[in-house]
C-alpha cells in the first residue's frame, strides 16, 4: 500500500503475533496499536473505513468506527467457518459491506441472512500476471538438480518452530536441492542458525520465482499453501505451534482441514502434517510419494487444477474496488 502512495501510520508486522500465549505476552504493544489507530481515525474523520483481513484487530476497529458513525467495508472475510462463529453478530452489526475471496463463503454467510459479495481470489490474478526470471538459478548459484522449496512462514515464532524439522529432511534427498523462501525481515544468519545447516540456499523476497522453478514444496500452513498450489507445485502442508496454543485451538477450531487448498476443494488433496505428526520421518514418507510415485503426483496435480478452476474469477482486486466505489457513491 505504501508503494501506491498511502501513508502508513502503523505497520501490521509490528503486532503480527500468533497464539494465545503470544498475544498475552505482547498485549501492551497491541493495546498501544489500538490507541494509535483510533486516534488516527478520529483525526482523519473518514467517510468510510476499509478493513482488510486481520480480524482480531479489525473487528474491534469496525465497532469503533460504527460507534463514531463511520461506514465500514471489510475486504477478505474473517474465517468464521473455522472458528469464532459468534463473530457473525459483530459483523452484521458493524460491517456495512463484506467482500469475500473464497467461493464457499457466500453460501456460509447466507445461512446467517447476511449478504456478501464474492470476487474471487486476488492470488489468481497475481500469479497469472507473474513472469519468472530466466536467470533465477544462475543469480542464486543453484545447480541443475530439481528444487524443493521450503516456505517456513513469515512470523518469527512459526519459523523457529517449523523450519528445523523441514530443513532436517534435505540430507535424505541428495538428488534434489532445497531452497528456503526467506524474507528480508530477518537476516541470513537467522535462517541458517534455525535451520541448523548452511547447505540450504536462501532466496529473499522472490517466492514466486522460486515456486515457478520448483518441483515440490514444503509449506507452512497459510496463504503460501494456496500460492504454491496455484503454481501447480505438489506440496506438503506443515504446521506446528506451542503445545499450549495447539490444545486451546483444538477446542475451538471446527474444520477438518487446516489448509486452504483442502478446504476449498473439500477433500484431502494435499497431505497435512500437523503438530506431533510433523516429523522428518513423516515428511520423508510423503515427499517420497510426491517425487517418486507418478500416479500419486499426477492425482495431486489434477486436484490443483480443479482448485484454480474454482478460484478462476480473474481481477478480483478490480472487482472489489468497483464494489467499494459503488458503495461509497450510494
């Protein structure tokens, strides 16, 4: 957004924490962020507040805005179908227009007598418009072995928890090269120290280029699983958190899959290795199937093709912008 000329008052990465314990430990920072944003809203006095994703923070901002007679548009719905379904009352009361990016969300909201707009997923357009660089391998001194991409997430705590086990399998696949999709939010030493090896290449802020050159992916659960799938890359969905957070979450979460790929397809199209099931042995077992069993790999690729068809409404962002414009002009 900053690149489009918007002034950034507070960056979300400063308060992007996951898990119940982690929120408690960072509560002072989060509360201070609320104060900063509320003051900015009152100073700016907008006619409409547009909220994007991030429900733990944004739903509170929606209520604040409505309390001050500001209309609210919400783009990218909170995942009520996964947990905290009670938030529907807050949304119906405080959100004037909800714009969704997942195909099953329109039907879900209809159950609650709440009309939403579905525009398709913006990742489809982003990936369709992406052009891989031809010198990717040479620039990063990669050899001719097929690439297995490791996408360990973007949050420090999940990288600490998940990357070591993902990196541990590279020694069992000498005919492949493993490459970590890194972010410049962290240093090269950060990744190397956590992975426990300097035999895995790091590629910073070039995830799409990496995926476009990859043969398989080990991907931390989140939007990255959908990105990998839309690049037609067979993948393993990996997730692990603290025991405390996992136990608490398990009592609230009511979906049978954690990855967007499986949720959208409503089937176990890609393997999900969660918590205690995420080990180097389970990863190796599944990776051997993806790399060495043609029928298994072909079936997964077929599922990924179906996924793209379901999300195939192009120019989602343009459609969302049009809906927002019409709403504001009413």
